[in-house]
């Protein structure tokens, strides 16, 4: 029982500790949107 | 298999972005008919020059400021040569190759299509802006590939 | 899978290499080193061909009449894309597999050397014909352009050699599984096996094309060939090759990087899922090279676009896994701020530095790939020099810098030497030089491509057309990038020579990371490759049956050969 709750605590700590990773991938998502829509608008402009 | 809560969230966000891209592409392709050039007709590359379509490679007016032209893409030229059209004209290009694979690209437009021997390619464009557009072969076709170019002047 | 819970320790992705402790044997070293040696020669030849191209295209330099720009272009493509990538992946994956599975099987050594002999012979034949101007067909050798018939024999030998190496890999992998029933193969071996499964898929397409179609036509035994069939089979191979490089590279990111930075593999089981998705979804991606081809319907093309987009998903997983590995390592050192863990990474360790720069390059590389695959948007970039820029970010930076990073431990591991602080500093400098050269060159290529400049075209002003005049400045930047890259190659050769022959003797380990949560191991069926091969075959069938039946049903009158030059 004690073992299980300890494990849960450790897992919670891990969950919160990856917020830097999450922030970083969101930056990638922004790049993804910006780059794709730039070329998309170029496509519309040349159509 | 344990997937971290942030990873789940990230995979959902990433997939949604990809779905948005695909949705826009699908809408343009299937509702606005803006899909890539995908003509299906075949032609014998060895008789392109004598064929009904390509025997006459003149620019023809087929409607109100609407033109069509058959172009032979060959090593290392587009037949006929330079073109001239009025501003706002829509041109329907029909292309075939009597030899190797070529590319047909007009700069500052989205006109970009492969000309593969055995197939007829079709692509259309409306030229609103006056100017001299460069037509070039963008698929390597042999040692004179860089000389394969023309212009289309919009007045 | 009850037994997983009973003996979880056995199911860690990497813990079961007890017999690897003995170190790599001399015969495994020789096989790997031979493959790496050819890869390095290919890098030299291909690199200088690339530099000359850059100088010619920007008008700095005119070639002597006995060699054409397109011969250089062919040499650059064949040496980098086919020769360097295949020999390097074999040398590296064989060495790592030997490390984690406790040595290669006897038969693997035999198949490995037989494959090596065929690939080397094929490379020599192809290289001779390229340099003598008898194969100006570029690495895509689109029919009905025709090279000297023996050029194709050379290519066929390379492909058959690769297939023999695949058999070699499968023998060691399966014999380990037989000796270790109920155990999951180590993660590195899983990666290696996946790469060779992809090699089989890739090789079969190109083997059918070259051996059954091109060779009989090039020797004049059959009169005509169907160019569309050729494009389709080539890109089934060509795009699979892209993921062969990527899988080879990310094996180092997933398995070696955690160990180098003093952390652990983020998730062994999720890594395997990413590998499996890549293998299953990969081949149909080849069709996004044919979005502007005639003879394929809009509907079929859109199906291919969706299938290509599926390959992006594992890269999303990889991005998260890499960042999470680094963040956890930093957190373990006590970092509490949101992004402070970036600072605790071993930036001055060349093995890590080369990999992290490669990963950064993969961001724009991947984003460019999404744009290329976006159906009608492809019209903006298709066959423009943007695509060349894209290729130099993917293969030229992401993959090659990873290979360089790998070589900083792989060469001393094989030569029984140690990297000195001086060599390490040079290697860090090499990474900076390479990355800046590529950034300059590929950045200029991307912009020029959007402006309309075509790829694969010798220096021309298009009769002084104003559009072409706008490209000239960027062509100069491309050439400058090329010069910087050659400085990088020279420095690299010096580093490699030091690591192979002159660095002080010592023991260098092949870094293999441990799983962060061994209790979360994959189920054993992940190792049953028959499942994944079957699924991959289904995905190939979905994409290819309609077009191939259409092409094969005989509407195409066929093309006679056009000899180049």
C-alpha cells in the first residue's frame, strides 16, 4: 500500500517535470503552422 | 504501455494540425477543383509530332480571352517558341514529349507539371499580371537541359 | 503476457546483453570497418563533386570539356545517397548489433562479406562509368534516358549486395531470439532489424525495376520501356531509402544519446511503436514525388497524400521522446526552472553536440517535408531548388551530422583507441562548420526555389531573363556554403584518421542507454516481425495496386532508349 502510494508520488513528480518538453514541442507546432501557411499563401497568390 | 499525459496532449495537437492541413487540401482539391494536374490520356511518344493534337502547335483562341495551345516538350526546346497573350487571358496547355521526361514550369505561377513520354499532360492558368514570364524545363533531360526555356509575354 | 510480470527484469529493452561484456570480436570489427572505409571514400568523392557543382552553378568556375556538370551531379547523388548511406548504415548497425547481441553469427559474417564484395564491385563499376561520362543520368536514372548498360549492372550488384546484408542481419537477430526465448530483443537490435526490413522493401522495388525492366531494355533485348512504371518503382525505393537513413539516425538518438548525456531511454516501448509505424507506413510515401505526374488520378493522389502524412506521426513521437530524455536528465541533476535543463546538457561533448545539432536541423527538414507532400501546394516547390535545399537539410545535415556524431565513438570503439580532448574540440568545431555551411547553402536553396529556380540545372542566365538574374545572389551563397562544407570534410577526414590510427590506445564504449521504466516493457509480440511485414505489405498494396495495374494493363506504347550523352 505504502509502496503503491510512493510510486504514485514519483509518477506525479515525473508528470509535472516534463513541462519544459511540452513547451518546447509547442514551439515546434508554431513553426509547423507558420511555415506551412507561408507557402500556402504563396500558392494562393500565384494561382 | 504508459504514455505521459503531456505526450498524449502533444500527439493530439500535432495530429490535429496535420488534419487541418489535410482538410484544407481536400477542400481545395474536391470542392474548388484546385487539385494537381492529373490528366489520364495516353499518346505514343514515337508519333507525337504526327498526331492530331500536336501536328498544329499554334495558339488558338477558343473563347472570350480564352486560349488553348499544344506544346511539344523535346530535347531541348518547347515547340512552338515564345508566346504572347493579352492580360487576363486563360490558357489551356496540352503537352507531350517525343523523347525523355521533361518538366513544364512557368515562373511566378503555379504552373508546374511533369511531361512523361507516353502521357499527355494538361494544365491551365489565367495570366492577370502583365509581364514576361519564363517557361523552363525543370526535369533534367540531358546535357542541354539548361537551354530548354521560352517566354510567355502578357500584354 | 503473464510471464512479463513474473520476470520483468528480462524484458528491459537493453539489459539482456550479458554476453556482450566480452567486447567485440576481431572478425566483427573487420566487417564493420571495411564497410565504414568505403563509406568514407564515398564521402570524399561525393563531397568534392558537390563543391565543384556549387562553383560551376554560381559561375565561379568552368569545367574542362571532358566532364559535364551532370556527370558531377550523378557522382554526387550516387556516392551520397546510395553508396555512403548503405555502407555506413551496414557498418554501424552491424557493430552495434554485435555489441548488444553478443557478436554476429557465423553465417552473418559470411553473408556480410559476400554482400560487401558485391556492393564494392557494383560501386566501382558505376563510379567508373559516371566519371568517364557514360552515365549522365543522375541518381534517379529516369528512363527513357539511358546510361551505359553496365551502369545498371553496377546498381544491381549494389542492391543484391544490400539484400545479402539483410539476410545476414536477420540470421543474427533470429538466432538470438531462439537462444533467448521469452526475452525482448535489445532496443538497438530492434532498430537495426527494422532498418534491414526497410532495406528489403526498398531493394525489391529497385531490383524488379533494374533487373527485370531496365537491363533487358538497355542491352537492347526489348525495344521499349514504360517511363511511368519506372518512376513509380524508383520512388517506392527512393522514399524508403529516406526512412532507412532516418531510422538509422534515430537509433542513435533513441539508444545512444541518453547514455551520452547520463540519462535513460525515455520509453523503450514507445520507441518500438515509433519504429513499427515508420516501417509499416513508409513505402507509399514515395508517391509524393509524383504528385505532378500525369496518369495518376486526383483521388489516388490524395490517398497517397494521406498515407504520406501518416509517416509524420512517428516523428512527433520522436520529438517528444528526445526532449523528454534531456529534460529528465536535467531534472535528475536538480534543475527546477521550465527550460533550465537545456543548459545542463553536455554541449562540449562532440558526440552529443553533433546529435543535438542534427536534431535541430530535423525540425525545418521535417516541416519542409510536410509542405512537399501537401498535394497541390507541391506545385510551388516541385523540382525547384527548394527540394535540393530540403534534401540537404534531411540527408545532408540531420542524417550526416548524426553519422559524424556516431563516428566519434564508433571508430575508436572499433580501433581500440580513445578520443582526446583536442580531437573532441576539433569535432565540435567540425559540427559548427558543417551546420553553418549547410544553413547558408540550404537556406539559399529554399529561397531560390520559392523564387522559381529549378534544381539539377547547370549554370544558365536563361537568355538574360530577369527572373534568372534574381537567383544569382543566392547561387553565390550556395557556393560559399559549399566551400565551408569542404573545409568541414577536410577537418573530418583528419579527425577520422586520428581516431582510426593515431589516437592513444584505450577502451571506448559503444554507448547503449538503459530504459527509464523497465516495468513498462513492450509485449513480446513486438518482436514478431512477420506481423509488421504483413501490415507493411498491406499498406504497400493499398497504395500501389491501382496505379501498377493501370500502368501494366498496356496503355503505354513504351519508349525506346535515349543514350546520355
